[in-house]
C-alpha cells in the first residue's frame, strides 16, 4: 500500500512538473515554472503516454507541439484524442495555422465554439460579407440543433442583423432590402432575449434606417425600460423627435443623453443633425 501511494505521488508530481514546463512561457518571471524548458515537459508527458495514454496527456503533447510550430506532430496527437469539442477546437487551430480557413470553420462549428466562430465572422465580413453571412447562418443552425444555447442563438441572430446592415451600406441598389433583413434578425434576437439593451438599440436604429419613426420610438422606449440610464436610447428618441419636426424635444433628449454619457454613439449622430 505504501509503495502504491508513493508511486501515485511520484506520477502526480511528474505530471505537475511536466505541465509547469510546458506552460513555462506563461509562468511568473522568477518562478520555478518559468525556469523550466518546455522540452522537459514534452519528455515527461511522452514517458507518461507510454503507459497511460490518457486524453489529457495527448492534449498536453498536442499543445506543446503546436506552441513550437510542429503542426504535423500536433495533428497526430490531437487525432488520438476522443471525438468531442476539445478535439475539434485543436483541429481548428491547426487548420487556421495552415491557412485552411474552410477546414477551420468546419471544426469550429463541430466544437460549437461560439466565440471562436464569431471572431472568424468578424475577421472575414469586411472583405467577404457573403461568406461571413453563410458562416453565421451555419453557426446559428448548429446552436439551434444543440438546443442548449438560447443566449448564443440570440447573439447569432444579432450578428446576422449586423452583417445585413453592413451589406446595406455597401449595396445601394438593395439597401432597404438588407435593412429589412437586418431588422428581422434583430427582432429574432429580441424574442429570445427581450431584456438585452444592445438588441433593442440595434432594432431602434434599424427602424430609423427604414424611416419607421413609431417603430424606432417603441424600441428606444423599451430600451429605457430595461436600462433607464441608457444614453443611446435617449439620443435615439432625440433623433426620432427631430425627424418628427420637434427640435425642442430633440434638444432635451440630447441633454439627457449627454448628462449620462457624452461619448454615446447615438448622441454624436443627434448632435450632428442638430447643428
């Protein structure tokens, strides 16, 4: 029994030492882990893998290989891991490092790595809005199938609204069409998260773009109901009032907005129109 306890303690200590070595680049400057060479951690984990090829062992070796730029070794280690989100996430990172965006996107979707997919959408939407739209739609469908990420689905709908709005800016011939599509997805986001101020403000701005002043006013008032200190909502109401010909009311809303946050984006638009 004593020997088993000693062996277990030795193994745990070795694994901890190996982890410290692999993560030495993020250790505190003068700490022991920062002084350990990553190669030591690789040797320890390779030794452990000979008699205990566990998933976390393969993951650590894959991480070490990826860090030193050995994508082939990282790929070989990751493929020994069980199928699941962690494995897919590593495969996505390797594909990105190889410049294979299509494969990276497939793996990110398989992992349901919402944040990583959104970062990829942000990266490509300026120059490739159609590809960004398709990727966001695929993410939304994946999240809806999982049926466990209502907030993520709401956020995905909001991102579709953003992409549609940006496409409206670039496509003058179909500007109103894309504004309407954007509003549709903002509304879907609100249906899933009716207390999210960001979604309400986006819908209000979209109604303004579509020249629907009553609709814009409704969303800005809704946003104030959620957050009574929303500078952007007050400024939005000011834009509505100004477009309805009530300049005095617009100035009052501008003053309320400025008192809360003089740097609010909607306030800048209102001040510009009031000049």
